[in-house]
C-alpha cells in the first residue's frame, strides 16, 4: 500500500500555542492544501474531545468536514490525562470507563486506532509489580474492547513517562499479548529513551542507535512518528521534537530498518509536538517526509 502522511494536530494546540491555539478549521484547511493525507486527531480540547461533539450528529459533521478536505484520521490521541491506570484498581476501572467513551468517539469520526501512554512521569506509590500488572491488565481489557470493533491500540513510549527502557517496552507489550496492541514508534522518543537513556531509573539501559531499537522491537511496531532529535529534552520531560535536519537522526537508515522489520504503514506521521514554531514548518516537514518516502519507494 502506498504510504500516507499525517501530522499530529496537538502541535498546534499545546506548548507555545496553548493560550492561543490555531483554530481547528484553519488547521485542517491548510493541511489539506499542503497535501497531507490525514491528521492525528488531538483528543483534548480544543480539537477532538468527546464533550465538544456530544451527539452522533455533531461527530458526523466533523467527519464530513474532514472528508470534504480529503483528510483521514490516522490515529485518535484520546485524552486520558490525569488517570493513571497503574495507581490503583479504582483508577484502572476509571481508565477503562474513559477508554470506552473515547473508543466510541474514535469510531464515530472514522478512525481505526487509539493512542495510549503510561500517563505518569514517576512511579506511583506501591509495589511496582502490582502497578505493572495493572497496566497489563487494563490494556488487555481495552485491547479486547477495541478488537471487537476492529480498532488498534498504539502505546507511545517516551522518556517523560514510566516504563521507558528498551527491555521494559518489549516486555510489557509481550505481556499484554494482544494482536491489536502495538507500539507507536516515535523516532525522537526512540533516540531519547533508547539511545540516550533519558529519565530512566538506574541502572540505565541503552542501545547504540534508533536502528538498533527498531531491530529490537521488530513486529511490535504498529505505527510510526517521524521527527528529528537534537539529543535534548523539552522542559526536562519529554523529547524535543526538533525539525527535520536540525537533529542527529539518520532517516535513510531508519526507514530501511523499519522496512526490513516488516513495518508496512500505511501511516507515517509527523510529530511537531511542543515545537514553538510548528505552524510555520508544517509545509517544509511534509516536503521532507514526502521526498524521503518516495526515495524508499514507499509513496
């Protein structure tokens, strides 16, 4: 299948844009004009929170608006902020309830995948094995709910959240063991979590390169975010999503490694989250990835 390019819309609503988000209609109209095939829909206010579109009719109108612009929803970044499924059984139940609500919205807007993360930067109090098991259990249950309606779950690991060592990432994915539960592999998070060992608990665990991490994760990878890394963290938390060409990543090698490990797309999503001038480089970022994929006969 020909590769398709999307972009995460969170980049235009948080960080430097948090107090003055780019209006959603402006965002999707311009992205369509640039040539994007889709958007990764930010599931929080002011873009794609279920409460903003409470009725089926309102959600149908949102989908129609995207259809008119020939934009698909490549992934739904549901809003689970403030709910740590590992903290307690009650929190795990609250998380599952929130997942069901967001799953319905995901389907209503014509999307077939939802993003999740571990939600917290520090381990909650309590036994770590029990916390780990709660993550595995709740994501197994969510995976089953999603599988029943042909939706994929993608876990985006990153240095800003717990469970970010290479072996941990692989082990938790395998522990969940559901065919529709896979990794959202972000190239700058791979660099910072896997290669630099940023914000890992001691002892650190690193790999030589992003390519090495791709080889380790293999078929666990379900979808891909492409963005550069300058080996720094944003606010000492998440990875800096540096513009293409302003970092250290070898994208030719990364694309070849993904191909060799069985990643067939179709989505290649640009992630400019927290970059202060993301709106200004939406066009140049598309041109970079479009040319990259064409060189590798993926588009």
